[in-house]
């Protein structure tokens, strides 16, 4: 049951980020900079949800569930992964 709910809700961090970026795109001037900290909870949620998915996939009984949960973990952790890659790209 928990695995099915995890797979069902795995796209939520990505959808939240898209909705937040659409909202921030409508702001003008300093409004987008002031709304910037709203991204932090989405990134933390993505990282925690992705790590939980990796833990679930490591404990899966069958190869089918392991693959499905690992794919869902990458999808849910994609926001945190994207932010990490962007940060590293700006450092170089």
C-alpha cells in the first residue's frame, strides 16, 4: 500500500516546482526575488521524498517494484538533483 501511494505521489515535487515557477514568472521587479525563498520547502520535500524512495526500492521484494520505486525516486528527487546540478554549474 505504501509503495503504491509513493509511486502515485512521486511527481508532486516536480509539479509543485512548475507551479511555483509559473507563479514567480508573473511577478515583476523585486517580487520574484522576494518570493525566491518559497522554493526551499519544495527542494527539501523533493530531497526527503527521493531518499525515502531509494530506501523503499532497496527494501523491495521483486525486481519490478525495485525498478518502479527507483524510477519514482529519481522523478521525485529531480528537483533537488536539478538544484544541485545548477549550483555546481554556477561554481565552475
